[in-house]
C-alpha cells in the first residue's frame, strides 16, 4: 500500500505519478488525457450528530447503508461489471480512493471497517492492482474520535488513511456554525481529536469553510491553525448565495492581516513546508482559451453511492444535498448497474460534455482573473436544473482573494529578494469596488519590478 506519509503534502494522484510513471503513460496511450485517481464514495449514513448552519446537506435523514448493499458496490468496482468499467477502471484511474462520508461517517465505524476489509479481501482475491494502489479517505467532525471502536479502526489502518477533522480555525469561528442540534458548540471536541491524531504522528488534513457568517473571524482562525501545528491549511468560500461586496471588503482586510502574520513568522511557502490554499501564486490571471477543464470532479470522477445503493456523479447530486430544489441526479444502482436506463445514460452523456466553455458565459470564460476561480458542478445543477451552467455568487469573493494574493506574494518576493512579481490582472474598476484608490496604488507599486 502507498503510505499516507510517503511525501508530506503530496496528493495521492501525484504520489502515484511519482512512484509509477509507467501507469500514467499507459493511461495516456489508452486515450485518457488526464489520468486521475478517481474515487468511490460510500455514504454510509445520512445521519449526523451535529447541525452545522452552513452544511449543504440540508435534507439529512436516519438512513444507514447495509453491508450487503456495500458489497455489491465493491464487487462492481473491482470487477467492472454492470457498466462500472466505463466509469472507472485501473487504466483511467491507476489508483483508487475509497471514501466514507455521512452525515457523520463515524456513526457507522463498524460498517466502514467491514466495507474496507471486504474491499481488501476481494482485491487480493482478484489480484487487482488496486489491492495496493488505493487510499481510504475520511473527514469527520471529531465528536466520536475517542470512541474505542473509532480508535481501533484509525490505529489499524493509519498508514493508508487520509484523515481529517473539520476544525474551522479558532473557537469563535468554529462555534459560530458547527454546533449540536441543541446549539451546544463542538470546537473543544474537534480540536482535541485533531491534536491527538497529530501528536501520534498522523498527518492531519484541514478544511476551513468560509461563509458570510464567519468571514470576519478569518485572521484568528488561520493564525490559530498555525499555532495548533497545521502546515497544510485548506480554506475556501462557500459557493452558495449570500455574498456581498461588504463581505469582499472584509475578506481582503482579513487576508491582508493573515499575510502580514505569515511574513512576520517567516513561513516558507516555496519549499513545500507550508501551504495555505487561500494564497496561490499561480492563480488570478486569464486562462488559456484551450483550457476547458472542469474545475471540480462532479462531472464524472467522484462516483458516490448512497445508503440505498443508488449511484450519483458525486454526493452533492443526492437528495440529502439538493434541498428539494431539484430531483436527485442518479445514474444507476447496485442491482441494475450504471446507465442501465435511458435517463441515466442521457445524464452521463450530458455530464461528459460539460466543460469550462459550455457552462461559462463569455464574461466568465474571458475573465481577467479566471485562473483559480472555482465552482461546483452539482451546485450549478441545484441552482439551474442543469450541470451545464455556472453559479457565480462567489465572484466578488474571488476578486477580493486576488487582491489579497497580490499583496501577500509581492511582499513575500520582496522580502526574500526575489525578482518574481505577481502581476495585477484585475481591472481597476473591479478592485475599486473592494479597496480604496490609495490601496490600489499601493498594490500596483508592490507589483512593479525593481529597476
């Protein structure tokens, strides 16, 4: 098995490409332009012990996947039967990720262990390449982390596990949204779980969700994560409605404070020892017109199965995520297979045709700072009734993030006596919606190369 700790911060796809370059070449020779480590996500339950205010799973229930249903999904994955090989196979996906979600996945930790051990046994029995080239992925809220059965599972499979506890930065930001149904906060439980895992030598992933209700706490959140020992911090703004220019003003101010903190503490962004996803030095410029890649995997590489054994292109097409705004976008089930019916075939064909051009307006496609602007294909479906459209509620926050990056990176380059500069691609009129003229002049001065 490929160890989680093979190379700190390296994504599983990159790990496979690094260790087995011949598999990448084989995929390209077979006509796959961008070989991936695709995933099969098991929603072992749609129940949860928290009631987070920003959760996209607004229609949770009490369903639980049966082991028999899970076995059918595993058998399809490993044999390629019932249309599965057309969706995912060892050529297109040299490695595979077995992901477990909820609700809260550890409500069903015994089932998770059953499913994973069945996957291992069947893969070995079939002499399948995924017997060694796979990874388990679990993101938990941490509430059940110290349960003996959870600890048994984590300790048994820790070397092939990508595990994270959702800690939304500091206590104030976390407890603003991540609460129990009766309103009690969950920060202390989450951070205790994360610290214990890291103290034991585990690599802890992170995911800070920035929403209109907590964006003002971003500085305290990110600096607290650094103090807790995180050196790979993922943070992103939600895609849903609710963002305003006022929020963008706050985001820029917070990112500027965070940037100064990073600079003062001498964190090294360029040697791989530290990363914060809000700050990316290769974003915020126009994209090539030939770059048509979809941002997310919700159009074909994040196959998911719900507790009833129904397959979806990703979890956000499930009933529990769509808030009753659209009908679930299913593409098969464990009994009939994938694309067994005409409606399912049409959906898969439509998804395969979705790319950046088809779903973007001319304004989005030709945007001055298109590089790094993200979207969720399933949320597009939720809003428009088709995945082939693009919700742009996040637009103003992307503009603010671009300005925050120009501030940070050009100060970083100057501090380290580097000639590199992040150029200003954002139009003045966009910038002036968020910052003052004097602030814009300062950013332009930072962007200039030294004589």
